[in-house]
C-alpha cells in the first residue's frame, strides 16, 4: 500500500510538471505574438511636411525625413528617428524654429519630445541649446529639466531647466548657474 502511494505521488508530480511546461509554453507564445505585433509600426512615411492650423491660422509646421507611426500601441505615438524641424508661429505670426536629432509626438497627451542637439531660435534671434525639450501643443508651452544654455542679445545664461510660452514673452532659465554679459 505504501508503495502504491509513492508511485501515485510521482505520477501526479510528473503530470503537474508536464502541465506547467505546456501551460507556460502556450502563455509564452501568446506573449511573444502580442509583443512582436505591438513593436511593428502601423506605417512609415518619408519626407514629412505637415502644417497645423487653429481656426484657419497656421500655428506649426513639422518637417522630417522620416516618420514611424506607432498609433497601434496602447499609448500611441509617432517617432521621428532622423530628426525634426519645427516652425512655431506665435500670436503675432512671428516664426520661431526648433531642430533636434530625433523626436516623439505622443498622441494622447499632445506632447512633442525633442531629443538630441535641440536648438530653439526665436524670432528675435534668442537661442536655446539643450539635449531635450518638450512642447505641449495644447498649452502652447515649452519646457525642460535638462541643462540649458540660453543666448539673448545681452546675455548667455547657463542653468538647469527652461520654461516659456510659445510667444517667448516670459522665457526663463531655471536654476541659473552662470550668466555672462555680452558687450558688443
């Protein structure tokens, strides 16, 4: 009787291990299928030149050599792996430009995440240099918490962080750690 019990226990352990193995294999396959589908872009476009308007007024021009569309994801976005040129028009239709090595536009939040060698030049030739800059399209606000160098007509200001509206009427460098007066 004792021997029969041991054989039954061995068999049920073996069956459990086999069931667990097949169950894990099936789950792993499902996860891999889901994973590979979500990493595939919905579309890829080249030579992008998109104009955004608000109430019939041009507000933004986005130019990029390549756009990869990942709007098939749970948190949809567009990726610009080869750089981006943005032209932002303020309320007086002054042209301000931003360039970066790459960018991501998040659909649900209306944020543009500009990354790598970001250069923002205002219509008055003030220039911001940083490695990352966000543009909130809904609030029309630019910001970063990265180190920045901001050059105006009179000063070069170094700091960590930057905030500004799209008109640059209240642009400010945060956590200033250096300021140089320019005497030309």
